[in-house]
C-alpha cells in the first residue's frame, strides 16, 4: 500500500522570497525536497488571494514585481500545487480562523494569517513554511487544543531559516 505524500503548505511570504531568490528559502526548499522528494507542496486559496492583491496593489514596485514573478513560477513550475478552491465550506474555515483569533493564538488583526493556518490544517498539511512572526509564534500545544474539537491536526510551523539550521548538511 502506497503512503500518501506528506503535504506541505507555503505561506505568501515564502513564495515572495522564493521569487526574490532568498538564500535561506532556496536552501530550505532544497533540504525539504531532498528529504521529502514526494512532498505535496500546496498553495491555499488565501495565499493565492494575497499574492493577487500584492501583484496589483503591493506597497512598492518591488513587492508588486515579486508577487507577479511568484505567480509566474506557480504557473510554470512543478513544485507547488495551487488550489483555487477547497473541498470544505468557506464558513467552516472562517469559523476555525475566527476561533484562533478569539483564543488569542493570533492577533485579532491577523484575519488573513489565521485563515492561512486554518486552511493548512484542513488540508492536513504536516508543515506550514512561513517567515511570518505571527504564525511562527503560535503555541503549538494550544493550537492542537483549539483544533481538536474540529477534528483537525495542526501543522508544524517553521521558518526557512529553522529548516536550514536544523536539517542542512
């Protein structure tokens, strides 16, 4: 019986940094691909929405350019699988994201990041790779307690630098 490939979620900042050829991100992706060659890299709808917004309305020309390049890489690359829709009700994802903020796992203003985390959990991702301090700072034990009533398992949340530092050889 073949095992399902391990699912990995990419946050928006990871895709932007990859487009900008950030060394830590390139190294982290290489390490993960070496150790998990069958990994299923997912880009959730909320991440795609944020990339689209940044491509059109990012604060700087460089940010807009990076977001556009990230989109091109998603279309032409083989690594990431962009998901336009999820097989879960949007209201259910919103409910989990709201609960993450209500329980103060994430700041109240971080509706988008809480949704990214909820989508990663719904997609059964084992890892959420991000440089975002709000996501990285989530208490994993409390996250598990909050997600348990929804029958969800939290992903491990790690930064590219952590991946490189812990696993690079």
